[in-house]
């Protein structure tokens, strides 16, 4: 019954509009069929909410040698994690490099909780990042304007326009030059990262932005970057900057 | 532990037709899909869903491998008296997951 109460209380936060009507940018949501849109907008029909519920349970479960849970230090996620996902990837002061949300969660678990590492695209990591991500739903994408991130973001922009794979495509050829057109039966969206993790109907499961990007790379017959790689974090930094001000939809549904 | 999203009105008038929506976290693995090592992923599907209202079956369904992961079922029933609604999903190994909800009828 706790689940039900949580789910019902979430309904009230959907969604606040951060973009102006003239903004040519469109969320992938706009390209979906009405049934898929309805599925995302109803927390009791959006299968990614099951992932969120798992994350909520993990949030308060002590694990690791330190005997702590996320809640031991961060308390109510609704307060402490509000707006956090909207500004990731951000700079990790210790390493001087950008870190994405999953990387930050892994850091807390491994160093502060002394818990075993989680598989990046595994169920528990997706659950935690979806639960943390939900706390930014309805808020605008707000990438940190830290000068030290600039070279990494530029690297992301370079990758976005670099030819890849046997088919020799760039991300931009599909997502800028041909957005709104169709690739087979699928409309090509503008590649905004504002709804991740998502439940993808094709996957029949919840997955991260990096899983989505790997799909695109495999589509161009490129060797996909690995999960958590510097390349993916650079691409994500660039995509978040490109989507600055757009509304976070996490957890989204995509076809 | 059962992970399910259940949507029922907490209160209803006597005789009112209410809508119930349920979604269970479940892979609905068909048994036909090879995993990355080439071997078939064993079949794991929900075969039966039963909803009882104060002990009486008000809705049931047989599910098959073509049903997608995280099966979503929605149905209507007439609210007659306050009590407990029990949702039970049984898989092909005979294991049953149960979730309950209370309803107040005025």
C-alpha cells in the first residue's frame, strides 16, 4: 500500500513547461504516438515507475560495510535530490573530470557506503538513477556553467558531428538535418536526453541514455563506446547543454 | 517481494462502477529467446491473474507468452461494501505474488 500512496502523490508534479512556444526544440515525447504519450503521462501505466519504486526501496535499504543507506546521509530524496539530475553530468572536484549521475551514485556506494560496485546498466543502478531522476521531473535541464567542463563539452560536440561506423553517419545528420523525418517506420527525434532513464517498449525494460546511444551507434554499424566511458560522458554533457531549459520528463517512455 | 502498481479509488459509493488498473513488475520471458551465450532464457511468464473482492472472484485472466513484460490489466467492478481487494499473479512455476488494497464504500 505504501507503493500506491507514493504513486498517487507523484501524479501532482507533472509537468511544468520551461520552454517558450517559439523554441524549435522538441522533446522525443512530441514524436510519439498518442498511446505511448498517454502511457508516459500516467504514473500507473508507465512501466518505468516500477523501476522508480525499486529505487525508492533501495534508497532506504542499508548495504555495505558502513551499514548505511542512501537515506542515512541524504534523508528525504524529495528534498535532497530535487534538481540534482537536471545538472548532471557535472564536474567531479576530486578528479577534475566530468562525472555522470550513475558515476556519482557509484561513488557514494563504493566509497561512502563501502558497498560492492553495481553493474552500470544493471537493475539496481537503473532503479537508483530513475528514483533520483524523478526528483527533477518538471524542472528545466540546467547544465552547470563551469569553465572546467568546457573542453569535455567540446569533445562531445566533436563526437556528435564525427562520422562513425560502416555507414559513415554522424549523429547530427540524423538528429539535426533529418529530425522529424522517418527512418523506416520510426520518426527521428532531436536526440534530447531529458527523459532518461526511459522504459523503451522495444527493450521491454528500463534503460539508460547510454544504452540508447549504443543502439544508435550499432545502427550505424559502429563499435559502440562502453558504458561509463569518457566519450559517452562527453556526449551527454553536450546533449544536456543542447537541451538546456527543456523540461525533465524522467522516467520517460519511448517506442 | 511483489512490485506492482495498483490504482483503485480509496473511496466509492455503493453501487458505483469503479475502474481498477494493475501493473506487475515481471519479465514475461517467453522461453524462446536466446541470451548472449546462445542458450535459451528459461520460460518465466505469469499464467494467471485473479482479483478477489472480500473473498469472491470478481475478475480473472489467463496470460500467454505474447503478453508484454510488466503486464498491465485494467477492469471494472461494482463497489458493494467496504473491504479488501486481493490481487494475485501466478507464474508458470506455480509461484504466486499477492498484493492487497482496501476500499471504503459509503
